[in-house]
C-alpha cells in the first residue's frame, strides 16, 4: 500500500497543532516547531507566526460548549 507515501510525494511534512483558548483567541501551537496560529473568534482575525515552507499544519479547536444547546434554546 502506498498510503503513507502520499505526504512525501508532496514534499510536505505534517504537524498537528494543539489548541488552547485565551480570552478572545484560539491559539494553535505546534509542539514540533514554533508555528502558531491565532484565531480571534470575536472578529475573525487570523494571525500566523513562524509558518514553514513544506510543513503543513493542521489542528482544530472544538469548544465543547458549542456542541451542546444548538437547538435547545428554550
Ligand atoms: Zn510545526
């Protein structure tokens, strides 16, 4: 199987970020390098620090309070 070669064909490394929340910001930090993505959920502003060519960063923040009570607003 060639599944694991897919990223190498694209010459991309993949890092998975860890997200935390600080005030209005969701902060995605990469534990493998110094990449950071700051996502302001109030204004939609995005800031990216130390982005690397050839490294694809993924990661998401799923606040548990959004999952609940979507339809349950009475
Ligand atoms: Zn990284």
